[in-house]
């Protein structure tokens, strides 16, 4: 499958719109790292499937602190846009709703990249999380 991508310029524009709408600081803390994210996500050897690409994109933006502020919000918006670009519009609403509850836990290292992959995979391919995945999320969040 050929994927559609966007570049750093688009990501910065989305980030700036988020900051203008919801508040925070404008600016890029690590421009080179941000460029790398959008280069690496296109590597089909490392990220062959859409769930691999979105997991990488979300995790790299969320935890990479490329922007001065709004990294969690940008990770949600840019990953949702990637879904939309790649014919998964029907999953965008659920993705945004679920990831609003997950983004802080990723940033705080409670949800690691492997669990994030399971969550994103479930959002794309299933109507609800399995009981096993629900328990993993509960444990990762420290509720049990």
C-alpha cells in the first residue's frame, strides 16, 4: 500500500493552529528532530503498516518535545490527520477520543511504545478494546 504523508511545514501549521485555539507557547524546540520524525515515518522497512507508522508518529511527537509546548495535542492531531490522509476517516473520531485519554500517560512514561501500538492497532481494527487490553491499560495507568 502506498501511504500519503505530510511534511514538517504542515505539522508546524497544525501545531500553530492548536496553540492559537487552545493556548500555550508557539515555537519549535528541536527542528531537526521534527524533520527526522517525518522522514523516518516514511521508512517502510521499519514502519510497514499504518498502525506502525501512527504509533511511531504519535510516540515521537508526544515524547520527543520537538515543539516548545503542545506536544501531546500535536501528537493527537497529526496522527489523526495521518489516518484521514490514508483512508481511515471512519476511525478518526474514535482515535481522537481514545488518545485524549492516552496522551498524558504516554508523555509520563506509563504507557510505553509497545502498549501504545496495541492501543492504536485496536482503534484501527476493532470496535472496542479487548478485555486483555483494557486490563493492560488499567495496570499501566496505575489504577490496580
